[in-house]
C-alpha cells in the first residue's frame, strides 16, 4: 500500500517492504531506513539530494542517515550521495552501485555490475558476470566469485590497505581478473584449487598467475591456492601463503 511514516525524534530503525509508494520522515536523531524491493522486476534508481532519498517507484525518505536498499532483478542504479553509510544489494541484473563517504556495503549479485566504494572502509561483493570494481579510498575488502565462463573482471583497489579475494569459496578456474592494488599495502587471495593445469606465479609489481587468468599489479602480499597440476609459486618480502594442492609443486616464500 501507500504508507506514511513519521518517526519523530530518537535513533530509529524503519523497514518498508515490497510494493507501495512510501513516504518516510525519519526526523531528528541518527536513523536507519531499510527499503525492501526484492520482488521488483523493473529497473530501480535510488539517489539522495540534500536530506531526501528518492526511489523511482515513488518512495521518498527524509532525514535518514543510514540506508539499506534491497533491489530485485532489474538493472538498478543505487547511489549513496550524502548518506553516512549504505548497504546496497543489487541481486540479478546489470547494476551500478555507488557508495559515499561512509563505510558501505555493496553487493552486486549476479550480472555485469559496476561497483564504486567511494570513501570509507567498504565491503564490495559480487557473484558472476563481467564486473568493474573501484574500491576507492579507505581500507577496503573486495570479494568476487565467478562460477562459470571467461568473463573479464577489472578491480581497482585505490588508496588504503586493501584485501581482494577471488573465488575463495568455490576455488573454480572461471573468470579472468585484473587487479590493481593502487597505493597502500594490499593483499590478494586467489583460490584456483579446482584447476588441473600447471600454474606458475612470481610476485612482482605486474605479476601473472600463468594458466590461472589472474593479473596482479601493485599487490604486496598474496595467498594462492592451486590445484592438481605441477605448480611453481614464488612470493615476496611480506607474509605470503601458498597451497599447492596435488601435484609436484615448488613453493617459495
């Protein structure tokens, strides 16, 4: 339905679920608003102008500091603007999620997504597709899983001491990845433990995991899991972690 919520003073938590054109007036205090649109099949757009956040389905929010937006299967564009922090869930579709000045959570879901962290210590997650990720400033965590195909993924970590994990859960050899750590002391964790090819890697400012489809630029420390091939892995000056799996492997710290 069409709901109007006036929460008044205090630190409030407000949730509005699927459907309806809702008007939320959060009032004074530090308020958190969650908008659930997981059933949406159209393209959603969310943006903030001044103290007002607007969703293109007719929902508006004033005076909230923290937002959670759960979108559906459309191609969604969600932008943090002046919010203190956001949690954006893109689900399916080719989404554009942009964080702001706080420590944000961006989950692109499936599809070919563009995710930008902005300021703050952000967490950026994606699952499938060909994605472009810019973590921005701060000490960020990027976690990306590709289950099938050879789609290319570009990951820029920016400034700060960042961590990127690639296929950490499945250990598959799907996807192609180019990671640029930018400045700071950055760590890349790559799981190719289901692979059968012979892989080789030597940590350098422009390093390649041969037969693993991963290029790491400006990365200072690595954690690499390889599969059943005969692998050769060489680390650098910092603390690296290598798991050679089956096969006759050569691992050097």
